[in-house]
C-alpha cells in the first residue's frame, strides 16, 4: 500500500515572521557563491527552525541567488521538508502492508478523533503532529506507531489514544 503525500494548497504556506533571522547568516555565509547548494541549504534551514519558513525562502533567494520557485519546488517534492511548524511530538502511524492488514487505519482514526486534527496536521498547542508513513520497519509489532524515538506496537486505537493522553499528562506536569 502506498501512502499518499498530503497535497498542500499554495495559499497554505504560513507567512509568520521568523523569530531569529540571524540563524540564516551562517547558512548564507557557508554557501554563498557555491553551486549545487539547494538541498543542503534547505536542510540546514529546516534544522535551524524545525521547518522552512516562508520568510527564509525569500531571504535565501535574495542572498544566495536561488530562484524562489525552484526552492519551493524542491521543498514540496521531497517528503523530508516541512513548510509549517510541527508539534513537539511527531506521531508516525505505520500504514505499510503488515500494519495495514492489522488495521492501522483504526489507529489513525482514533488519533484524529482524540487530537481533533487530520493526518498531516498539528494540534493548536503544537504538542502533536500526526503523520501516516509507508513503513517503520517494525512489521512483527504491527500495527505500530512511533512518537519521537519511542515505538509502540500491537496497538489498538484505544491503546494509541491512551499513549497520547499519558504524554499530555507528563507535559502538563512539566509546565507547572
């Protein structure tokens, strides 16, 4: 089974201002005047901000001479790039063959209902981002989800929601 990448509308690109533009300075300095820099520039920008902000595209285009439409084309082609902020905890639900056969869809459905977001979206508090992925390589544990670097296997929808609630509880304890 192939998981389709979520198609974003052009107007979906957030236009919020970058908190710290100076994070781009070292990237611009490192790659200024060099060729074949598009992917490394985008990767380092994403590493700095957690995603690639719209304003970063504009600054990099101006300072490095990269075409805005080319950068956007590369960033939307490769699944590794993000154009919007993601949650502190990224929930990846496996939809590979083994997980699909073991009803991974019920896990995604339960999480979308509990979090009140759709696949590919982030909660309003930016605590969780939900993603369907093609395979997590844990077929013997199907169905599986991964949150950050923690793997949870042989799940039901109810168990997946319980994990999320436990994480929310821990987060609320830390914020007090």
